[in-house]
C-alpha cells in the first residue's frame, strides 16, 4: 500500500492547474464513452505545459533541488513508496551503517562506534528508522 498516493510532487504543481486536477477528480464519474477522451486530453495538456515550462524557464536551477544527497532523495521518495519498498530501503540502510562501522573498526579509528551492542541493534532493524 502506498504511504500517500494522493500527494502531488513539485513538478506536478508546475505543469498542472487546478482545472486539470478537477478534470482528473471528475474522470471516474463521467460516462465511460468520455473517460478515454477526457483522460487523454488532461495528459496532453500537462505535456503541453511541460514543454512550455522548460522552453520558458530562464534558469533550470529554479527547479533543481538545493541539497542533492541520497538521504534527501529518499526522504522525498518515501511518500510514494510501498511498505515493501520502504522495508528494502531500511534493510539497505542497515547494511550500509554496519559496513561503515566495520570499516571504522578496521581502520583503527579512535572514534569507532563499533561494539557488539550496536551491531545487534542494526541486525534487529533498530537504527535505520530515519527513513520512516
């Protein structure tokens, strides 16, 4: 199940209008003979708006994310992922953290946070809850 499938992205806000959103909301209530035409119309209008946006945007930096870290991408993406996909991300995050801790210990870092308790916490899924 999606966490928040009704959330609209920044890009969508730039290429759609309230009018197009209203059309999409009403679409399932239209006669089936009109649904295909109206649905295609709404997507064509969004595509036209997209071309207009990128042809008239002086500086694409307006659209670019300011802080392009993997953590920020995942933070934005989590609103659109299924529970299973989020679990996979948590698992990968746990593995990454464990590898970093082992690397610190192998390099003899004085600030190494490697200890058996923290490894067991990571293995039990405690510690990657930053993406929940």
